[in-house]
C-alpha cells in the first residue's frame, strides 16, 4: 500500500492557501489510488519543539539521561519512522519573512540525523532515504520565482537542500505566488497551482 506523509505548517488556519492546495494534492493522489494510506502532521496544531541545549544532545547524539531528552529522542524516532514509511511527502510551506515557518524547520531538525537519515564518508554526505518523491506547495504573497525579488527567496533553496541531504531529490515545487496582489491575482495563482498539482499527482 502506497503511503503519503502530509506536512502542513501554515499558521493561518482554514484561510491558508497552502493548506487548501495540500488538501487538493491529497485528493488528486487519492483519486489515482483509492487505497492510499495518508499520514498527516499538522505542525501548527501540534508543533515539534525547537531544539535547545538539552534536546539537541538527544537528537544528535542519542543521549537520553533526562526526561526531556528521552521525550525528544522518542519524538525524533517517531518522525523519522513516518518519513521512512512514506513513498511520497506532501509539504505545505508558506513563505514567512522570505523563508519557511519555524515549525517546519523544527521538523527537519528532528529528522536530519547523522547515521539515520544521512551518513558521512570520505566522499562526503550521502542521503539514506532515496527512492521517495516530494511535492512541495509554496504559497507566497509576492513574486519570488523570477524578477528582482528572486534573490530574497530563502524558502525554496533551503527546502531543496534539506530534502536532498537525506536523499530525496525527486522534488516538485508548486508555487502559488502574488497572493497579496489583489483578489484577481490571488484567484489566478490558486487556480494555476491547482492545475499544476493535478498534473503532478
């Protein structure tokens, strides 16, 4: 049975464009495969805690001497297992201040683990989660895929780097841009993104 891991990170609730488009993506995938198993993580409703000095030692070095460390390591293990079990990862990533939400960054902090999802060798780092694909839905108030603001985009390059670091290189980015350019631009952006997602799924 094919498994999809869905990550929503928007803090805008039901008005979130990225959430709407993520749901549309899942609906398209389910139509293609009615038996699809979907695992959902709402990183806004249930945030992954930011790492601190105590929990970093747990996630990066496996130290489990304190209750907080044991809890952090258990959460990291659970998130990694969800990621490993997924054939496709669908990520809703709104742009906040030119980058990704801190909640989504925290999720990556818990799943990027040396010896678990990537390894180091004399040849350099190697991702250990090959053979998966990711569909990343990016929502943006402005235009960042081209034009003068392109150099300010710290969202897509960061996501591509982190996914690639664990071996997920089959990544499709679908952008809903110019959402703050007025109602007509917003509707057009959502319509175009939906059409692209239907083709991708």
